């Protein structure tokens, strides 16, 4: 098929028809991506070129080899993904100076330049989908077919994972089953003189895999920001990027290099199963991807194939498993998935890992108190002049000095607002990536930075009272953790009322019941919070159990603050003890 601005992409069309017929169940994210592709089809400025896609498939099936030496038959899912990566184009007009033929002067001409649309492709899919093999095919095609000089990298959390991308390529070079590989691998590496055609041009080396025809190479790089910045790569594959606990976005680090001009048609292919790290850069990236999928902002240069179950209940329905892995029964068996489901029931410690890696449900490697879905922000709300309970978790050190307001409603839900304090000294000590996150909290008004090294509780008290007055919150009770709270509470009782002030002792025996009730509210989406800081704090909460099964709040690392949630629990306890004040 020639270049067309009206054609339906071949493999997407087949996929869409199967979805419409009910033969392939899809999740919300895939459905939204289909809407984006339909919009490209309807856009007269976008062009589809089937020939490039078919060329990629032909290369894979005729030149590449599986690690075991077997022949390649490109999976339908691979064709679907590659079609989005290679099949879409658009045109730009560029003014170019052209010298006159007589050697005197020149003139400008307008040139129409064809550009590939997709630069970044995100592929989030269940373990066993052969996504590393897809990485291999994209890397090999770029290194061999691209006539320009390229620098390519593949990266992942471990060297073993990166080698999984390199190995099929190296095997294909050794076997040289296709005409291109036969031509490029004949001769000797040591032959550096004489007839250029007698030299081996495609081979594995200590650097990685090299192509001497174009002076290009593919290398393994560690999944570390300092090892990825400043590169001007033509093609980068990031495998299992959601499994890395990174302080910054590795995709952005690579993209900034690729966009500098040396490789204007760069490819970044980010493939991963769901991660088990919370409040990391992975969660941030996924939020950005959802914004794109939902049309909150337009970015046609990004392709998103995000496979997952829509609901944890679908784990018990094998017909829905294909939502998480489109290559189920092709690269991984139903039996394997069934064994994993049984393992979850028999080995509770394996549950979170299996749900994340096999079914795309964002669970955590630790026993986090709130699920990912429970920490999704609600719409913005104001609670002007409404009655509320106030909770306080006071700190004068590196932790937040936190206050959370709970606004009870008749339908059983609670509005939530939080106000937290740190010192300038604490802010300046932060890692740059964490500082960016704190800046968001500051901008939304949920985090207040006070001068000095130690919090002045008089200043904190006065700022909090001003916040209450400005919003005319009707505070009817106050729950507090007694640690560091004596002077604050005494002043509160003196200036307001001693009634409704409740000491909330910390510990598993006292926390377990209110935590369980707060958990239930979160499950039912009845905690109406709209601030990034509260989302951050909820996402950091894990629980510890005593021998009697009682739970208490805990955090895995010092920087994972949970103080706003602790203050919310204090407010909730105070509310329950003073419920008559709200009737």
C-alpha cells in the first residue's frame, strides 16, 4: 500500500474488528489507545505507510533467529505494536537555501519533508509476553537497515535482563540465515585492509553489537540516570523500567539527548511489566500516560499499549486474562497463569508480585496499606465554612509537622484537606528528584516551608489558625499524637475550648480499629482528598501487625512520609469520640 491519509492500518483494523465482534476483551487503557488511533485515521494530516511495516516484518522473519536457533514467526501483537511505531508519518515544510547553478547567488526553496510520527512507545504488559524479543527486533532493524551512523543502547535493572535483548540478535548474526546477514557477516573482523567487502561488518564485540558498514553500534547501559544523560541515541530500549526504584525519569533523560538534533527520528521503546514500587517515577509516568490516553493533552508522538486487568476480581476469570497479556497461549501458557493464581492462594507473600507482574494490577512488593486505586486523586473541592475534625501529628525534625482536616458528610464520605510544615533547612537537604516532588506540594499549598533549622511551633500554630480563619473551617474537635504536642495543645485549649480535644495514643492496639475503618472508606472511595501530598502520604503507608493481628502505621524509608495520614487518623478518632458535635 502506498502512503495514504485515509487508510485504516492493516493490523490495527484486524484488531479493532475482533474487539468489536467481542472476540478480544480489552481494558480501559487499550480502549482509550484505540480511540487515539481512530483519531489519527480521521486526521488528513497523518499518513499511513504499510510498506514500512511489512518491511520490518520481512526483516524479522527472514533475518532474525530465536535464541534457540528456531525460525521467527512474528506475533500478531508485535505487528500491531510495530505498526504504531513505524507505520505513521506526517509532513513538514522547510525553507532551504539552494545555490544557483551558475555559481552566483542562490535562492530559497520550500521542501516537503516526510517524518515518522512516533518517537516513544510505551509497552506495559504481563510477564511472559516476549516483550524483550520485541525490543530485540526493533534494535536489530535499526542497526542493520538504517543507513545513518547510529548509537543505540539497551538498558534494564540488571545485566541479565539487558542480555536477553542482545542474545537473539547475537544468535541471528552467528546463524546468518538471511541474505543481509550472510552478506554482512562474511569475511574476517581482523581484515582491516584490502577489499572492503571481504571484511566482516556485523559482529558481536566487547562494546556490544557493531555495524562497520555504517559505523554504528548497540551497547548495554546500566539503568542509572547518570549513565543515560547526555547521549544522542538513535534507538533506545528500556526493559522492566517499572521495576527500577529510580529518583528521576530515565526516558526523559534519553529523550533530551535524542531530541538535540543528531537523531531527530529517534526511537525510545519502554517495555515493562507492572512494577512493585510505589510513589516512584513509574507512578508519575503512568499518570502522564493516562492524561494522554484520556485526551487531557495531545501528544501523537507517543504510542501507548498498556495491558492490565480492569479489576482484581477478573483474576478468577481466565477469559479476561488476555487483557493483561495479548500473547497468552502463544508465549506463555494458560497453565502457567493458573499455577500462579493457585500460588497466590497458597503463598500469600507471593500475591502482590504475581498480581503486578502477571496481571498488571499495580501492587507493591511490601504490604502497603492503600492500593494504587485508593490513592487516585478526587476532583478539586472547597469546604468553605463546613464543620470538621482536626488531627495533628507534630514534629520538629525532618518529618512533616502535619495537620489534616476531616469534613463529614451525610452520605458517609469525608472531605480531606491537609496542611504540613517543614523548615528551609530540611528542604535544602533534599535530593533534586524529591525536591521536585516537594515543590508540587508547596505550589498546591499543602506544604508550608518555615525559616530556620527547627520548626517554631508558635509560628506553626499561628499559620494554621490563619488557614482555618481564611477558609472559615468550623473545627469541632481535635485529635492529636501527644509526642511534641504539649505546648501546642495547651494553647489550642486556651484559645478555643478544652472540649473535643482527644489524645490519640500511637500503637497497634489503639490504631488498628480506626485504621481498619479508614481503609474501608478508602476502598469505597469515600475519602475525598484532592491534594498531591495526601496521595503521596497514603501511597507510602505500610502496616505492621503484632501477634494479635493488630495493625499500626509504618513507613518503609525515612523519605516516605506518612505524617498526613497519621494526622487523618487522629482526626477520625476525634470525630468518632465527638460525633454528637456534628449532629
